[in-house]
């Protein structure tokens, strides 16, 4: 009996571990609704409004007045790249980057082009599991939305 008891305990613990629920991600719709409860005006359409570069653009020598894109018509032109994090929702967020160090219309070295940041709410995955699903918490991250010119 003394030899049988440890064997039974080991076997029962192994079975318990095998029956543990693995934690899964909640559905995208669940995360979207949770984020909307915290931030009803969340700009989910920002991905459609942002044209992501397949290759990095360069600083133009003049303003492109014929472009339909405001980032091309600006004296501080910018473009977008993807800020990606698999442990948050949304996983992909477009983020502006400035194309020039200075401003297109200014020859003065006292003018600089810099990103304008805004705090954006996201759902960040925690290591906690509840009812078989990972728990996500609201956090705010700084994301560059566009570029502006200012005196240095």
C-alpha cells in the first residue's frame, strides 16, 4: 500500500494538469466592444484613412499641392508605418513618421519637423486567465498622428 499511494498521487496530478483549460484570446468583437465601452469614439477607421508605405518615402523638395493626401500637401510632410504588438488589441495601429528634418517651405535651420503624439487607448493582454480566456486591460499608448513644423 505504501508503494501504491505515491503512484496514485502522481497519476492523479498528471491527469489534473492535462485537464487544465488552456487560455485563449477573446474574440475580436469582444475586445472591440470592451474598448468601445472605455472609449466610445475610438477611431477604428484610422486604418482606412492612413495609407501605409510599402517602402519608406523621402523628404520632398517642394509641397505636392496636387495630392489628395493631406500628409503630402503639408509643409511638414509625413507618412505612415505600422506599429504592431501581438499582445494588444488592436494589434496593428498606423503611426506617422516625419519625412523631413526641417520644413519644406523654410530654408531656415531654426525650423524642425516633429511628430504630434496623441494618447490612444488599447487593450493589452495580461497573463491572467478567466473562464478560459486571457484578460485584457485598457492602457494608453503614445502614437504619432501627423507631423508639424515648429521653431527649434
